[in-house]
């Protein structure tokens, strides 16, 4: 009876260990994503392609960032947070005498990011897709 019990328990122990290691590896992957760097991002407003460069820096545990459009430079981002592979922040786009607040929610996967920008423009909430690649 002892040999039969060992044969049954041993495969279950290996399966449980593999499951823990596999799930732990997935959780660790999101934690090791690094937002720091310069990201060239592309998006469309209507049918018009746009480009912005997002730069994230880190001083100790604190993240900071700026956005650079063709006609607006060094716009500081606000409420910059990075947790579980998700980067969230707000920025203000200044265009034709108007200030447009935009909220970003991005997911970082290695040297790529992908997500959405959302803004209340003219009383209507508008969203757009945004994708980027790390430049350095």
C-alpha cells in the first residue's frame, strides 16, 4: 500500500510545483516590465496619423514623464503610475488656443506599449488607440 500511495502523491506534487512556478513566472513578468525610457508613439485622430514621444524617468521610486508633440514640447505628465505592467497618467494637449486634458492607460510588454487615450472634447468623451516602441 505504501508504494501505491507514493506513486499517486509524487505526480501530484510535481504538478503542483509546476503550476506554482508557472503562475509565479507570469506574475513576475508584469512586475519586471520597465516604463523608463523614450517611447515613440503613434495614434490617429479621425483619419489623421499623429506621433508623440513619451519620455519616462525614474528618481529613486518616483516616476516622472514628459510628452513631446511636433508643436508642443516638454509637457509634464501628471498622476504617473505604473503597476502590474500598466502605465496610467494624464497630459494636457494645447491646440489652437485650447487645453485638452487626456487620460492615458497603456500596457507595456517588453519594448512595446499599447493602450488608449481618452479626452472630453466639446462635451463628448472621445477615445483613441495608441501604440509605441521604446527608442532608448
